[in-house]
């Protein structure tokens, strides 16, 4: 008996909030910061890439110099990656994997589009993102309606992403994190930024009616009481950077357990004692 994977995100709602973000054309400072983080990591790679695959709608100008040619690719409504002719030796994602229901499957598809020793880099929102909003919503709904509904998307934990890259077939996986604290003058300013970034609620299990006045008032009161400082609301944004390589025989390999020829105590200049 097989169990179908739960559909976490409503793909039509995802497309709608992203289309609204394009119309708003606001300051996407989170994307700009993550793009700079991706460029910094690429600049540290002493290698020239021939064919790059950008997973998203528009290739940023800052990325152009990192590969001789680029192909735009994206996941369709069935979460199948449409990448045309392969293989590529570089694949980049800037938050475009954020609303994927089957992230392990998406990573496998990306790895298959890379030639051996091809590089994959991605930026995703991490688990601490908007924890203030999530907790304030939970308290407000429990107070007013006696229950909790999905209001904020779940985000990946950095401790799990290295294993997820390995599950996707990537070698030499690395996951690291950067955190940004933003201060808002009011709750409406936070909502405007989330809409401008295309990060409004697109969960399949979301409530389809408008947020009630009672819950909204309780939400803003709880947020101000718990996460305000000097009259400003604090909001945490955490970006995870994923790095993985398509396997290749020429890559550096980890040593097998027990194969070390030098004791750790010798390297540290200490005396080894049995306990």
C-alpha cells in the first residue's frame, strides 16, 4: 500500500501571490541579500562554468558572468523541472524551491540535469524565518477561536538540509545559514514586504476567508507585547545556502572510518588516556 505525499502548497495560490509581487514591484531586499550571498559563494569557486541553469523566471545581471551561457528553467504544476537540453555544469536557485511540495524529488531532478562534477547552489528560507509572526498568530487564534490554522509556511531546518542534499544524490553537501533582523514601524509594513516578496500564505490548508478583526487585533497586540523594541516590531529572516556537487570519480572522497594513520592526540600534542 502506498501513501501519497501530502500537498502542502497550493500551486495556483503560489502563482497568484508571485504574480501580485511582480505587479507590486517593491523592494525585494531579501532576494538581493540572498543573491549577493550566492555570488559570494560562486566567486570562491576557482572554476569557469560553461552552461548554467537558472531555476526561476529572470536571470539577475549579477549572475551572467559566472557562466558562458544560461538557460532559464522552472518547475511546472506537476513539479517537473523543464530544463530543455542537458547537461549543465552549474544550477542556481534563488528561493524558487520555496513552495515545492516534493523537495527531495526536486533536488533529484536538478542533480540529473547536471553533468558529473556540476555545481548546485540554492538559497531557501530557514526555520527561524518569521517565527515571531507564526507564534503571535498561534497565540491570537487560540485566544479568539480556540484553535490554530496554518498561517505561515513551514521552513526547512539547516540541520536537515545536508542530509536532504545527500538524499538527492549530491556529493560534498554543505548547508550554512545567515540571519537578518528587520524592524518595522507597524504590522502593515511587514505585510507589505511579504506581499512584495511573493511570500503571502499559499498553503493548501489555509483558511480561505479574510482574517477576522478580532484575530487581527489579538495578533498585533501579541506581536507588539512579545517582539517589539523601542516601538518597532522585530522580524527574523533566515536564509539557508545549499551547496552540492553532482558525483564524479575525480572528486575528493572522505576517508573510511578507521583508516587514519595519525592519532588525534599526536596532532593536538596531548596524552591519550583510556577511561
